[in-house]
């Protein structure tokens, strides 16, 4: 199972950029390294008009990465 943290942003100030970088480089790798709380990832969506498609692509990409890590091939 994958826990996906979704952040929806309109205007991105500098603090949002720092938060995204922290999630991707520190929090997500740290919690995943514990191997106690399941698998986690982070996604940020900024365009309301493409959000649905972007979300579908993100989920498909994460699913394919999971399959490859388990020894399968991309679906």
C-alpha cells in the first residue's frame, strides 16, 4: 500500500518550495527508511485545470515503480 500526501497549491511562495523539497528529500525518505509505517510519497498539484490528469499520471507512475521494485515489469 502507498500513502500519498497530496498538496494542492495555487500560488507558490518560497515557503511552499522549501516544504516540497523537505518532503521529497527528508521526510518521505526518512519515514520509508523506518519500514514501520508503510510506503509514503508526496505529490504537489498546482493547476486546477490539469489536476485530475496529473493525479492519474502520478498514481500510475508510483504503481509502475512499485511493480518494478517487486521484480515485475512496467504495466
